[in-house]
C-alpha cells in the first residue's frame, strides 16, 4: 500500500516541521567563524576534497558579521518571498563544535535569542566532540528543539580515505550513540557520485544509515567546484558525473530503503553557479525535485517500502 506525507512519497523536513510547530519554519544559515580540524592541520590539511573555501557554507551568512546581523540579513531576504513563519538557527559553515564550550555557548545563545527562533541545528564532524560539548548540546536540547548534523558522506572506508574525510566509521558510530543516549536528534549527510563509488556502494551507505537509529538524512549530489581538491581529481579523470536520470533513479531507490519515520532533510544539493564545474543540470533544482516526485508516483515507490531492519 502506498504511503503519503501530505502529497509526497517521503517524510520531508517541511512536513515534519509543519507537523511539529503547526506553521512554516525556515532555516537561517549562519557562519559562526569557526575552522575545521581537517583544514588547520589537527587532522589534515585542505579539508574534504569536495568542500569549498567557505566550508560548505556557500549560502550561509557573512562570517565578518555578528550572528545577529547575519540572522537579520537573511531573514529580511526571506521575508520578500514568505511573509510569515518561524526559524531554525542553522550553524552551517565549517565545523560548529570546533571551539571551547564558552565560545560555543555564546554563539548558540545569540542565535536562539533571536525573535521567533524555535530550533537550533548544528552541522559538525563526529570527531569534534568531548564530554563538555555533549553536555552543552544536551542542555540546549532541553530548552529548544535541537538537531546535530554529521558529515558521513559514505560508509565505505576506501571512499573515506579518498575524499580525505579524516575519521573512521567507528568515530561516527560512537558520536551517534552518545547523542542518542542524550535524546538529541542526528542527521547524516550522504553524497552520491563520490569518486570510484559504484551504485552498490551508495545503496550500501543508505542501508547502513537506515539501521543506525538516527532521525534524519540529507542526500546530496556530488558537485565539483572550482578551487577544491576535487577539481584536480576531476581533471585527472577520477570523477564521472551522474546524469540527472541516473541520480533520480538512485534517489528513488534510496528513499524506499529508509525507515518511514526518518526525516528526509534534502534530496539534492546546489552549488553557486559561479563556482560550479559540474554537473550543470544540478542548477535546475526544482526540475530535479519534480522528476523525483514523478518517478516515485509512476513506480509506486515510497519511503520505507523496501526498508529492512538488520
């Protein structure tokens, strides 16, 4: 029997947030001015191969401004499109647990004290936690709805080395388990189309995260952007772009393998046009999302249809 989440065949973030808060909720993407241990030499230099100079925060606020100023600027921009709603303060750029607890507390506090903020989202790496940071996030999760985003990208060890992820799968699992113990929602980032990965590898990553007990997933398409290590791999013939049809087909299969209560935060990513080397079809984001919706409906596919608990 087909499932339906307000017209969608998957449990979208929009559906989840509307259900939870009873109105439209917007994310305000912030850059708190942090770095990353995969850039500054603590773990590695150069960052993950796909990561842009802005630490995956290409659409976040300007790090030269305060959290308050960034928040106001982005809110004003959004209000031209949507008049009403409340906000998730989303620490997006770089690694948002990579600082001492006092610094983190000051940034988080400034963000959630903005008017109409109902949630806190923290994007980070699973190797950037200690007991004090876990305690801090738990403290915030008791005040306001909070989730933590972890960049897994792939469950395959060889891929992790190739993309210079800088940590092992065990680290991801340990961090997830610690956050789960504290009832903090976890969202994993997955990238389809990474160098040397087969379709089977990508599906195996989906099966893996479907059995971790996490609450959400972000599915991204691999983008090659200018001035990244990935650009050199692309020039050396190590990156093959997926076609839109291949990507849509893969996403639809992935959706069927997710447990039905897992929230799908994203089904494709976008990159700034000025930086994007390819695939260029990814710039037509709504066309891709519509193609996914149509494919799911035509084939009677829906989230959870093929989910198997391991």
